[in-house]
């Protein structure tokens, strides 16, 4: 409780046997270590969404939390879900990794989420996850073939809202698509604001709106407020903690980005982060930048082997600049490789004319 800066802890367990799910909860006053309340809930797995709402509503009542009309409506909505679809949904969530490794974990995650919606066409949360991963691939910028993911993501997000028009995550994903694909900045703002009304504690909403504020006019303090809320609602989630590294990096606060990396490493000692290498580079720590980039490529695996080999060969020949030039030689030969990323590497070695030539592409 001290670590999370809260007065109370909800402790519980989830047990599944066949198609039955049992959730046992207890509410603990962390200041006195007294157990204030305990309850057991049991339902069929097909009613797991309603079960989650029942649990959330019961806890809110026990701690005398005043719910907004939006929250009350969300917790009284009742939907069933196909148990096999829910299994696939959970498997997809388990595959999630940092946004910068989306090309590695994204395709197998999409397979699971698409399986979920094939098994249950009315599973709104699974449609939203399909949209999230597709939009993430479209935003990755590393390969132009992923641009076709944006229309698919839009369709999936709209499908989620047709099923449940109170799903804040789906509005946030529409904001993401309008920002990165349509360049409809006003539409993106409206979508994110609606998302925040519906899902003020939804990590997708908080993270997406934080990025919007950082990228659209540098509203840094507002973005950091949302980033702090993201930390409070998902303190142990590697996916969202890695996003916070990017928040600090894009705000130009490189030391804070590196501090956040160290906090994430307390959860996963081997987790590489692309922004960590970039932050070291901005601070002129080229050996650290090289080491972290190689760690990132190793975590990426076979798709990044050529990049790792190029960097290692170039580093052996001419240090940091040599590693960048060796990478550029390889990237330029790959049809459809991101001209934006090529431009950033040229900027790192100061070749301005090449930077603008590739940005024009």
C-alpha cells in the first residue's frame, strides 16, 4: 500500500474449473492491516464480463466510492462472452510487449484476438484489441507494408463501438487512427476527450491522450499528468511502463527516460528499450547507445539479425558513426523500408541533404 500510495488493498484470487469461475476477494485497511470485508463470487465463464462488473461495483460500494453516471452505466451493462473466445482474448493480452517490438509480438497477438472475434462476433473488448494491434503496426514506421493496417484498425474500432458505445478504449483507438493515419488532429482530440470521459482509468486512453498532447503542440505537463495516472493504474504492466519511457524521450527529458528504464528493469531485468538507446545517443553516450541497440536487436530476434550484424560490423570498423553507416547501407537496399527511419539515421551522422531527400520520399 505504501508503494502504491493507497489506504486500502483489494486482495483476491481467481480459480477456474472447466467453465466455472470463482473470484474470492477481501478488502484490507492497509493502515491497520484489518480485514474489512470478504466475498466470493462464482459464475459460468460465459458470464465473466458481468462477473467483473459485479466485483467492481461491490468494491466501490464497500469503500463508499461515489460512481459517476457513466461508471454506473458501465457496471450495470450485462453481456455474455463465448468461453473459448475469452481464452483467445487472454492469450492475446499475454503476448503484448513494448510498442517498439510490435513487429515481433503483434502478428501472433492479432491471430489470437481475431480468433476471439470469430468465435464471438459481439465481443467488443476483443474487437478493440484487434484495432489496437493493427494501429500499432501501422504506426511502427519500420516497414511501409504495414500502412494497410490502419483501415483494418478503424473498422475493428468502429465494430467495438457498435457493440458497446461506452468503451473508452475504442474511442481512444479511433483518436490514434485519426492522429497518425488521417492527420485529423481536431477529430483525434475529440475522440480522446470522449475516451477520457468514459475510461478515466483505462491505460489505452491515458497513454494515447498523453502521446497526443506531447506530439500536438508540446503540452508536456498535461501529458505527464496523464502519464502519472497511467503509472498509478498499471504500475506492474511492462507494456505501459515501457510507454512512459517514450513519453519522457519525446519530451526531450532524456535523463528521466533513462531513470524510468531502470524502474522498468526492476520488473524485467532483460527488457531492452529502443528509446533507451536513443536517449543515450542524445546525451552523447555512444558506447551505451550501441550496447542497448544490440540488446534490442537480440530481443527482436531473426527479423533484426541483419541490423545487429551491420551495427556490430560498423562499430568494429569505425565506432558509433561506423555502426550507423553500416546500418544505412543495409536499410537503403530493402524495398519498402521506412524512409523516415533512414532519414533519422542520416540526421545522426549530420548528412542534412540526405535527411531531407529521404523525408521528401
